[in-house]
């Protein structure tokens, strides 16, 4: 397959943070240059090599062999761990690699089985407990969800997401960010989203403030079962109202709005905006749904814990290549093989993750305690706070207040204010006619997602998912 190759610049180290008093670029130019370079550093060739290696293990089913060095999920996860450690050796940032596991049973795991995740933690230098995460799945399956022995290449589902996560680590670990980035290889997805649940428990134990999960599940297919061939769009699925919402929070939402302004939705809007700005020939389709109809993915366990998370994936799925035994019937080839993956497209979606992670990890602490005032008034006042101490806020240049029509999918207007401002009145902007939010802006122009007022839009919640 011919393609325009991405190449990584050896030794490139960009520091997005700056201490108070340092000289900063005004406007977006510095941000554009940094993030465009990160996009260019993503390598379709490396992604192809990683997908090919993952396919070579024959099967990565959760119930497959764990002792062989060449076949089964045990060999695959050990290779992923070793590869993350090799990546860490060439990083500018600190990258800690380890595994977490638990023994589980379920409808698709009839006997107690150890489910092992591999994670690489790129620790933030200003606000290390503030975490954003990209995940891919290690495991795969064929037609029978309990078949752990048959050949199951899993090239797109989900070697593509796992390879993209590893490539994001290669690119982003050349930069030190204020916040922490976690790159996760999750197991047990096809058997019941067990890997995500295990990692969610680990995050609670660590006391991390998880600000967002980018779950990548199938990012390499461009030929849909519907006959459409499309390498210029991607879908981002996001839940609306949090499943952990309390009755009092539901009452506030009823009067304030917020059904389409959960933190997950505003991460999706950030992804959409970054795609328009930085990823050539890629348009994001924001899907206002937790996941595909009657189907699930590994962002869900984090949503169920009260944390924001979205699913990033291809637009046109090919069901003949998903969860299928390798075979040919009536002239149709079934199975998830390498020839069904477009590596340039997988690189494009990986680059989308890279700029989103960079923006979220490079932003200052996200605004908190956002409120609105302006009933029966010609103007609207928005108020907010910002968590953290002076060190964590050293990267704060100011805030951007956003508003849009209530029927708009994306934020339309904005106004910038300085770092010491915690309240601003938008004159002659009637509160009844718009939705509002506020984002924090870093010294170099990187922004947090927009935070919608009230509990509906709050990012800063406890590990239990409660304010």
C-alpha cells in the first residue's frame, strides 16, 4: 500500500508548560506549530508493524494460552509490556510501565481467569494526579465468544486501537505535560468489559482525578458492509446524562439544561474542533449515544464510575470482519485479517487522539464550580473557580468563556479573560437563549474541554463518581 509517510523527528522535545514570568506566544500560532508537528510524527508504518505483530500471535482471546511465547493472549500482552518499556527508554518524559490484573468469572468466562491489563503512565510535571487516558483492547474473538483456540487475527478489532495507543505513547512521551497521560492496553473486553472495570478500580485506589478516557476500538477499517468506502470521517460516541446522576442533580438539570453537555459530550466537542484544526481530510461525526446500538465498549466502565469518556472509531463498520471465524461462504470472505486495515487511516485517527491528549494534558486545571446568573436580566454572568495550588496553576494564561444556541452542536462564540478573573458578565446576552461554558487556557494556548455549569458539566468529581 502506497502512502505519504509520517516520520518522527529524533530527539524532539517540546515543553508545553512554563513557569510564571516566562515569555509566552500570544495567539494560537505556537499551539498550531506544536500540534501539527505531533500529527506529522505519527507513523503509519509503525502502526502497521505493531498490528502485524499482534496478528502474529494467532489469537488473543481472553481464554487463550497464557504460557506460550508465540501464541495467545499471554504472549501478546508480554510483548506489549516489553514494547512500552522499549518506548520508555527513548522518552523525554518519565514513562512507567506495569501490569494490573484480577481473577474474574462471568457469562463469557465460565472458569476463574486472570485478566491482565498493561498500562504506561506518563507522569505530569505540574499536576500529576490529573489524568487523561487513551485505551485500546488487547483481546479479540471469533464467532463463538468462548472459543479461545481458533485462529483469530483481530487485525482491526482491536489490534488497530492497541497499536494506535502504543504509537501515541511514542509521540507524546517526547513532551513533558502538566497533567498525566495513561496509555492502556485492556483485556477481557469481548468477555464483558472486565479490563476496564479492573483499571477503574485501580484508578480509585490511586486517587487519580480522571478527566477523560479516549477509548479506541476499531480505527482501521474504511470499507463498510454497506458498500461505502470512506477514509475522511470518524465517529465519536459520548453519553449524555451521567448514569451516576443523583435525584437532586437531575432536578438541577431539568431547569438548567445539560442533557447534551456532560463532560463526555464536551470532550467529544473538543475532539471535533481539534480534528477540524489539525487533522487533514478528517471530519468528526459526533454521535449522541453511549455507544453503537445495543453494543458496548471499554469507555463504559469508566462512565459507570462517573468519569468522562468517549469512543473514537471508524465511521463505516464491516460486520463480515468482526467476531467472525475465518472462512469463505457464498463468495464472501469472513474474518478480521490484515488486508481489511487501512494503515494511513489508523494513523489519522491515532493523530486525532494525540492532539486531544496533548490539549487535555497540556491545559491548566479545568474550571470547577461553574455557575450562571442572569434570570430576568438582559445580561448573563458566569462564575467559576479553578482547583489546585500555585504550582498546578503555573500554566494558566486565562479562561475562555463560550456560548452557543441551544440547538447548536458545537460552541459558536467565545470571549477570553485573564488568569485572575473568576466571574464575567456577557452584556446583552440573554441567559434564556443560549448555553454557556468556560475552558481554561494554557500559556501556549492549549485549552481544556469546555465545562458546562452545574453538576451536569463538572469534570472534577471523586473516584466514586459523586461531587
